[in-house]
């Protein structure tokens, strides 16, 4: 997975991004215990929309972060 500088890519509601082969749309942003989480949706192959996708960033010891799918 591509590592990105922690300050480089902060999403806003309505932004889209590709994770793996799937394109997600950010629906909501919330914080819990000091971490920012992004609730996202994507359209499945059968046309149904999945809303159960939560992403956040993991920051390593060198200050780099990677997007991480929680659910």
C-alpha cells in the first residue's frame, strides 16, 4: 500500500478515493479518542450501495501514514 505523509491527504465530505480496486465516497467524518475516522460508501457490482465502511490513518514511527480500512 502506498504510504502518504500524514499531513498530505485529509478527506472532506463528498471526496472520493480509491482503496484497492474500489472507489469510495466520504459521507461523514468523526473523531474518537483523538483519531479521525471517515464513514464511506461504495456501489457493489450488483448496483447495491454499501454504507458499512470506516477508514482511518495509521501513523508509523517515522511520521508516515497509510490509509487503513477498519470495517
